[in-house]
């Protein structure tokens, strides 16, 4: 074993002992998981499923494979996936899946028989207490978990803190959307002021449940350019929406209202000491406009909301250098590596290596699993720890860090302390 390998091993042992603050997950309540019949194919809600389509699997076959109510056996589902699995198991997504399948269930999917055995092992493991078991194995202290519009923000706070998405207050496109907001908020919404009141009331209710932040997810649906709009302009836009009897308003018609409400949401969150997490960079799935999620489109928000705290997601990939510049230039911008370790460990290492030389150390978040299931958080955390150890090893060998002690201090900051302070845990 050479000096680099010994150093990596030493750093890895110490980094494994750091309790992670996981900045981003989509994990549902444990009760939802333990009350169903579990299967290996529950893990194809996202990520690897996108790679299967990219590799050539038809969308129809994918839906047949992961529709667990259609009566197909585990073996029949495997046969649908088998022609494409060799091509996707080598991607970052596939490798992470293999890691957590083997570590948590002791099996890898490589045949119909092994797939069937894996389904049985998953069913046996996913019992009440499974979440705590997995987080203990992963040494994850707390995870910030997204809650979608209409979902409860009541979470198991021994493991999670909720981060609600409030985008639906900014994006009503029909009278029916406004009526749905009325039902959810228990408020009358016939004017812009009433919409803003319903938003504020909802946020206050969420904060009473100890939420950690709010999330903006709009990069999947529109460009991240939220312009300064007068209240009068936004009100006229709302009135057009209210008076419209059908879905005949396009994005250009609705953008002023969306821009105004997004900015109002940021102001409300900032007044309450809540950070704002924003999706930037690559979108999950197949087919989208990545340029819509270029983090530099947010620059006017960073300038206009100097007291806000912005958590910029997914390293902005492929705009990782842009995120570095933004986090360096703006005191109110933090750079987050969530999801990136699953996309590509090499990308994660290269990005972290550059960021450590550009961004102040207290402004980097070193891990977020961004998974729809607890097992993904485990797998992605293992990759993140290894990537961090690899990068810090090179920094020591290059003389960039003076000692192992300094490198471990950096690891403690980016994997735990920065997020703990940012989310006021």
C-alpha cells in the first residue's frame, strides 16, 4: 500500500465517523413503505429508470415493469429490463444502486433468480424501524426531506426536517387551480392579495411544524429568470386568470404573476429566517431544457434579496463553475453537491476539488442524496464519503492542505457543520 492509499484509508475511516447532514431527499414517510408489499422494482421511480429509457427501453415497457399493480411477477419484470441492465449498471446511477443493494440486502440483480431473491430480501427488511436502521448504518444525522404541495410537513424529526415546495402558489394556470389552492389553504382566493395571504398563512402553519427551508422546483417547468414586477402588473395578470373560463393563458401571460409570487415567497421566507433551496442544473428524467436551470439566471434575486440565504442545488451541473463564481461573489449563496455523487463520482470529485479552491469552506454542502427511498440515501452517502476522502487525499499530497488535521476539519465542515448551521439544526 503506497502513501496515497494509506492516507485515503486513514481519511476514509475518520470521514466515516462524521455524522452527515443530508441537505436533500424525497423520502416518503416510513409508514407508507412498511404498509405495502415491497419489491426491487419500487426503486425504479427515477434515476436508473431514466437511464433505461436513454439506453433504448421503451416508455411502455418501463411503465409495465414498474407498475406494481398489473400482476406481473418479479421474473417477468426482470425480463423486460434485462436487455438494458448491462448498459445502465455501469452509470453512476446503476453503480450506486448496486452498492446499496449489496450492502443492505446482500444481493445484486444479475438474473431472474437473483432478482426474485432480492425482492424477497427487500420485503423482509422493510419493516417498522427500517429507516432508523439505514440512517444508523449510513451515519446520517438529519436529512432535509422535500414535501410536495398537499403533503403534510409533519415528519419524524429524529431523522428528518421538512422542506415544503410552495411553487403551486405561483403557478396557477386555470380557475380550477385557484379553487384547489382555496381548498388546500382554507382561504378565499379571488384577488392577488388573497392569494398572497393564503401563501403567508400556509407558510406560517408550516413553520409551526419546524420546517427547515422552502424549495423552488420551477426549473423543471420554466427558466429561472424571476424579474422584478410591480404589484399592479401582477394583479392584472391574476385578474385575467380569474376571469378566464378555460386554459387559454400561456406562459408569457402568466410569467408576471409567477415572478411576483416567487419573489414574495423569498421575502416571506427571509423574514422568517428560512433558507431557500433552488433546483439548478440537470433535470431528472428524459427530455428537458437544461438552459432553463442555469444558475446565473438567478443573479437578480441574489442582488435584490441580500438578506436571504440561497442553497443552490446539484452543483448547477453542467454549470458547476458558474455556481462556484456565484458562491464566491455573493455572501447569500451556498453551493450544494446534492445528487451529484449519484450522477458521477468523478464529476463530484472534480467539482469539489475546484470548489475548495474557489469558495470559502463554510459555504459548501458536501452531501445530499436526492433519492425517493431511504436505501438511495445510504448508497449515495457511501459514494460521497469516498469521493470526499479521495479529494482531500490529493489536496494533502499536492501540499494544498498542510496536514491531515486540516483536511479532516474541511470534511467536518462540508459534511456536517455547514449544513447544521445553515438550517439551524
